[in-house]
C-alpha cells in the first residue's frame, strides 16, 4: 500500500500581500521537504481575513499572467512538487467580488477553481 501525506498550513497574515505570499511559500516548501504530497493553505492566506478587505486585495484570477497570487501558487506547487490547495484569494471579476479557492498540480498547472 502506498502512503499519502497531507499538510495543513496555519499562517499569521498581515497587511503586506508580498510578505504573506513569501510566508506561504516557505511553509509549502517546508511541508514538501517533510514529505507532503498535498499542502492546504488557509482561507485568505494572502490578505487580512474579512470581506471588508476584499476590495483592497482582490485580484483578477483569470490566469497567472493577471494575478500575483495565482503566479505565486503555481510556482509553489511546482517548486514543491506537490498538489496545492491555495486556501482562498479575494477575486474581482468585473464589479463582483468572490472568495476563491484554487487547486494546483505538481507541475504548477491549475486543476480547479471554486468561487464562494
């Protein structure tokens, strides 16, 4: 029987998106080095928690070309060679805001996206 190791990451998040992404990257790579096959980041891992922050931190999640967080998540999954559940990211699509979860494959490919 083969084994499967899941890592659940808990993060302290601040107001600086770049610092939050760097912190998430460190934790994903740490989990990968510890043998995790899949890593799960928390909700709103890249921004302060709460819908009142969505407008300020929202990104266009259409592709890694339009989103700093999508680009970072893709690279984390690839560099760690893990499946990565990207917690949630505030998403802006025209005039609507969403709390969106993305799932990435070990080659950095987007496998799924769910808006809530």
